[in-house]
């Protein structure tokens, strides 16, 4: 049995993004390209639209985020999945945004900030 196939047109993708940008102006847009761009190729999709202003990307895992960084995608990248303690160094070193989704995560972040001694971060600003 052959399943359904979807094909993406990069020209149509750019045209659609231009239409969205006309509606939202200079607002930031978070483009979700997890699961290999939903099967369309996350690197191909990201490279096609990374030069648009105020474009950011969201993925599910650190490996997806690192794959984009290795492909020289410099836009902001956020990981949607629950924050995992063992990926914090990778995220920090590659300028990747982690998802702070629970009180437990907030406590871990405070502990990490104290542990690494981030002088620039005012711990009282962490809720």
C-alpha cells in the first residue's frame, strides 16, 4: 500500500509567507518545521525563508535544532519539547531557546543559574 505524498513548492511557500507578512506587518513569526519540516525537509524549508525579516523557527528536539545550526541557519530556534537537563549545554552553546513549561523547570533554571554563576542574569528576575 502506498501512502499519501505531499510536495512542497518553495516558490509557493515564499509567496504564502509574503502574504502572511503583509497581514501581520513587522510582527515576529514562529515557523514550526519539526519532524523534518513535516516531511518536506526542514533544512530546505528553513533556508528558503530564513532571510525574511522577523522569522524564527520551532522544532521538537535538540537534534533537529542542531541540524539547522549545522546548516548555518542563524535565526532563533526554539525547542517545543519539555526541557531536558542534559541538553542545556548544547542549547546554550548553540543559541537555542528552550521551552520552560513547568514550575519544576523554573526551579531547575534557578539552580543552573546559581551553579554556573551567570553574573549577567539577575536571579530576582526569575519568577
